[in-house]
C-alpha cells in the first residue's frame, strides 16, 4: 500500500466518506434526499469490499446521522454473514454518552449536541436562526394526534423500561426541523464532544487490530 495512505504513526488515514443516507424523516425539508434500504445496504457492502481489496483488514464505520443507526446495525451484521468480515460501528452519541449526559433534551435532530458538534468541526451554522422546538418529542407526537405511548423511547438516551417507536416525520412535530434546543449550542460543548470521541475511536481501531 502506498506510504501516503498512512499517518505519521502508521495508522491508516480516513479512507472514505459518503453522504448516502436514510433521510425519510426529514424528506420534506430542503435538500434532504432519501435512498432505498437495498441501495443503502449495497453501497455499504461495496465500500467495505473495495477497502478490503486495497488491503484494509480492519474497518470501522463512523455514523453521523441518527436516521442511519438501525440500518447500519443491519448492514454490519449482513457484512459479517455474507463475507465473514467484521465491521465495527461507531455511533458518535453512544461513544460520547458520558459527555452528552450533561446535555438536556431529547438529542434527536439539530439540537444542542448536534449543533455544538457542527460548530466545533467548523461547519456552517447560522446561529442567529437557532431555535428551540419539540423539546419533549413524546409530547409533540401526542399533541400532533399521532400514535403514542408513555413507554415510548422518544429521546436518544434510554432510561428505564421502554419500547422502540418509529422515527417521526419531523414535519409533523416541528416547523424548524429542530427537536430539542439549538440555542444552547456552543463551540465549547462541541469541542468537549470531539475531545471525548477522537481518542476513543482511535482506541477502538487499536483494539480491533490488536495493537497497543
């Protein structure tokens, strides 16, 4: 493999990224686009196959979109079943769960955590348009007259007994697309999340490869 593919400590650089995803819940907002599940699974498999052909033996998928979580869990298991290849899946909100425990709200979409992370990563964030919307996702679902249960897990973090509920079409519960409070976002919060995530992702890679 070319030397340029590796960083200064011998670790492979970030190999690839893709913006293909499952955005059905936000499809009514501008620029959102949805792929079908078979397409999503096929693209994931072919990316993994291509990387393996180039000699990457240990693959870690880092997910940045909550709408992909369930499908990516299926995808990594399908990859193991069909190729024998183990791909580890990092959901950033799980790997930084202790840091995110300091954040209130449902942590569903474009709220304090996601907006703070975007700010820390230097992405475009129009802070003057930040808002608070659907702070209590479960209550918003109920108020919209949609099927609802008091046991529903309407937040990103599970606590106590609960049941999995489908991801809502955000147009039904929020005018802005925010589910939570984006006005609380800050670069400092985002930097705390990044500071927790990066070493842990590296740790996962080292564990996977058997290197200290």
